[in-house]
C-alpha cells in the first residue's frame, strides 16, 4: 500500500472531470475529496483542511475567485491551482494576486 501523500480537494461541477482527476491523484497516493459546489467545498475545506485545492472558476453557487479568497483567508499556506475553461487575463491576474499557485486553462494535458 502506498503511503498517503496528503489531501487534495477538487472543486468542479463537471462530474466526469472530477472522476478523472480523482482516479489520477488516488493512484499517485493522494487522498482526494470532491465537491461540485462552492458551499460543500467550503464545508469540506474547513473540516478536512486539505494540503491542496484544484478550483474551477465557474461554479453553480459562487464565483471561484470568491472561493479562492475565502480559502486563503482560512489557510493562507494552502496551495490552490485555479482552472478555467474560459481563459481571461483579468481572472488569471486576480487569482495569482489572491495567492493561487497556478492558473490552468481547460482542457489540459495530463502532464
């Protein structure tokens, strides 16, 4: 059995996308939590304190930038990778200023 490398929280309302990332990270030894809404992600984040977050900007119940802001207020050190299917320089700059570790445009390769 592979040792646990830490916990990753996936926040994305695309279930198929979450399943694929869940499988990939689980096989690499991470504990993976998934949420399809900002409200459930906030509860998971506060309860489980993941080591990293993969956060989509377009969520059904809250803007991803606001979710990023709230996560960083709770834990400034958490690594957050922001995803977006709609590339925007404004969003990328805003996410990085708020402390995102990276900004990736979907779709992307597995590397």
